[in-house]
C-alpha cells in the first residue's frame, strides 16, 4: 500500500539558524538512506514557504486564485514522503522516524488506489 506522509511544522527550514538547518538536513539524509535501503521509499520533496502558495477555487465556472495557503494555522505544510508500507501500523512507524515529526507533526494517509478510483482516473492499466 502507498501512504502519503504530510510533514507540518511551526518552524520551516528557512526560519532555522544555519546550524539547526544543517543538523535537520543531516537527520533527513540519514532517514532517507534508511527507508531507501528498506524498500519503503517512493518519493519525497520539500515545499517552498507557504507565502509562495496560491489557492485555486472554481465556483460556477469562475476561477479564483488567492495568494497563500488555504488555511491559517501555526503549523504549515513543509514537505511530504510517499512511502510503501504493508499497513497503517507500519506506515506510522516509518512516519515516526521522519525528522519533521520530532518538531512538528506528520499526517499519514493511505493513497486511494482502489479499483474504482484507478478505473475512474484511467490509471488501472498503469498499475498492472
């Protein structure tokens, strides 16, 4: 099963001291090396600051684009990991090792890869 691990933090890399950011990147490197070796790693990336975001809505055919993230919260989405795990318990165990969980939180969600979704999105053939 695929799981998306959404990393949320109060302090993003751009707001850390150089020393703290260097340590945090080193922690991430160790984690990434570990999950690559274990076969759980599928993808990851860090996001730019929330101020760079644009939120898009379409209502009655009209497009509305608003600067910034969709919600004002103390914790901001800072990045993600897409992982492979046999079940939610294993995914939670992996997410607990993500360095962002040590200072913020990591939301773990199963990817909807059920047959109906894959067929509806025209992805069923790609998965086989």
